[in-house]
């Protein structure tokens, strides 16, 4: 009988999932988290991120902290994607929605590795899609499970699907923390638009030609935290380790398989 190979990406996702579930045994009543609450939040934030997933260059940027839920409209930046749209309640804690999301693209000027070889930029854009979200509590512990699909408005940029689990794990006074883990899959068009190299691009840049296929794009594990400054003002942040998988990881455009994201912001609760 052949032995099943466990990849580092799968191991990371499995450890994150187990950690989130096991942490439920250590719950105290939890404060508000940007991702684990229906409270409305708005404010500025900053983020340190790679030039692109797979880059060895890190950069900073300003980002919004947004979480608004009305009836039926919503907008949020707190679950991995800046998105907005409408959603409906299927059952208590279970929601079905449709959204438009911001897709960041890639700037070669932010990566010396790509800029020195004259690799073309990937324009910013948008995607349209749908999601199913389940918000629940086990005892005092808030849990959110989000399944989301996104099709880029430029058809040759392809589609992606996300599965994200978030859970609160710690509370001490105004400070609270949670864990999240996410897996994102991409179809062949999406993976090729980000990590493929056509024969024409190969001749111009010196990279070998490469045409990746569909599959698991990345898996990630992260920490969420919040600190209540007052009843209305809260500081929020996150730390995420993201690991490229499959054909994307083997692309000649990839310098490293694991990247880190760090963000913090101040938000007003309304």
C-alpha cells in the first residue's frame, strides 16, 4: 500500500484547524473582535505585506478597517478581502450573500526581483461572487465559518474560492485574541494570471515558460487581537503566515513559499 504524502501546506492548515478547536476548552467571556462580531466598525489601519504572495520584498500600506452590517447591505475588510454587497438570513446565525470585492493585482516596482527582469504589472481590479457564513458560539466562544467564491470581472483573471474559520481563544480585561485559518483555491486561469509565464514573457524576462493549473493556491494561519480603549474606540490587529501551495509554489516568479502579513488599526464602534 502506498504511503500518503502530507504537504507542509496541508500540515499548516491542519494544525491551525486543530488549534482553533482545542482552544475552545480554555474560553472566558470574550470582547469584540473585528472579525468575530456583528458590531459596526470604521477607521484607518496600516499593514505590512509582501509585494505579492511569493515575493521576498516586504512593503507597508494604508488600509481601511471596515465592518458594517445593515439590512441587507454590508461592507467589510476584516475577513481577508475588502468587499461589500447584500446578504440575507437563512436561519439564526446563517447568512447567504453576494458581494463585489477589491482585487489588488501586482506592481513589479515593489519587487526588485520582478522589476530587474521587466515583468509586467497586473492591474488592480474587482471580482463578483457569493458567500455563505455561519456565526455561532460554543459556550462564550464566538466562531465564524465563511465559504466564499469570487470571479474576477476580467474573465482571463479567473476565479477563486475561500474557506475561512475564526474562533475566539482568550480574554483578559479589555484585551482579547482569536485564531483564524484559511484555505484558498484557484482555477487555472487565476493561477496562470498570477504565476504563469508565457513563451513570449519568457523570451522578454529570462524566466522559463511556465503554465500552472488549478488547485489549492495558499493556506494560512493567523492571530487576531483587539483592545478596547473606550466603549466606542477599539484597537484591532492581526498577524498571518501564508503558505503558497501546488503549482503556484513551483512558479519561477516565486522567491519564497511562505509570507507574513501584519496589520493594526484604530476603529470607531457605531
